[in-house]
C-alpha cells in the first residue's frame, strides 16, 4: 500500500457513474479515516492514463455506450497494463455491474455485438433474455452476514468453471447464469458484483474486507448508522425472499 496515504481510484466516473457507485469511494474513505488512516479519492478520467499507484480501484455501472467508451479509453491509454501493475503490487479492486463486465473476456454491445473486455477476470458476459431490476441478496461463506444491493442490468455473466462467485443468490438474479444462481466473483483481491446501492454503504463488511486486503488488520470501529442501514436492508431482503 502507498505508505503516506490510502489512494482510492474511482475509474471513469464521467462514464461509469450512472448509478451513484461513487458512493463506494466515500464509504472507503470514511471507514479508513475512522481507523486513523489517511485516505484520498483519485478521480481517473477517461481522457488520461489510469494511474498505476492506487491502493483500491473502483469501477461503477453505466450504459452500453459509456461502457464501450470506457474500455476503449483503457486500451488507448494503457489502462490494462496500469491495472495489471497495480494488482501485482497488491492493490484491491471493486467492479460493479458494467465494471464487472469490462474486466472479463468480452461483453455485449448495444446491438448485441461482442466487445472485447480487458480479460483480467475469468468470466464473460452475453445478453440476457430480459432486463433484471430489483433487490438482490446473496449469501457467502466469506461473510457472516448476507449481502444486499439493487440490480439493474440485462447482462448474463458466466464465470469460468473454477472461478469463485461472491455469493449464492437468495433474492433476485445476480449474474443471470442459469447454471449457477450466483452473483459476482472473488478473484484474488478483486470483487465483482451486480449490487448497486452503493454496495459498500449497504454492506460495511464488504468495505472492511477491501480495506483489510490492503491495510491488514483494522482497528475496531462501531458505525451505528451503517449497521442500522445494513440490518434494515437485510431484513427487507429476507422478507421479500420469503414471499
């Protein structure tokens, strides 16, 4: 990790900022500073190279055209190499929805054409049969609590056979793969998911998981508003799933 300050890189927010996923950066800064760790948000624009010195990289959701523009920019400015370098140096990454698709082998364009992704994650995405909108809930052996969010996508993301999903879906659709009723992926220090919300606001445990992956052991921190929000959203998710 950068010794002087935790650098949280929000990638292409002018393109991948449709669903308010920039909130994930604010949550990470808040929870880091609460432990006495200096932190800053770096806004990496699509008209410039991606910094390779970040500690946590964040990709958000966006529409098809913005998604294609983002991956095109990453290729033009060497973003794939920057991300590979950062991850090799121990950086963590959170990819939401379109961001998750970008990091895979390929994803569908607005006309259904195949668009090559960065191939940094063992997955690919194809067009689904219908748009998936609503609450999303998953359970994972990695976490002692369920994770919740809001999905809004039409992609069907298929993980490679040996890839680990973020969790088993108990509410909603998630990746949309009929063979595996799961959401997202965990791959090294990278987490991908279809959960908007922002995901880290609704799941403080997920935020701390990312922080631990780059900082090591965290000091205890009791965030009552975050706990109350997460508890309420999990209660709603369980109630919806039991209908």
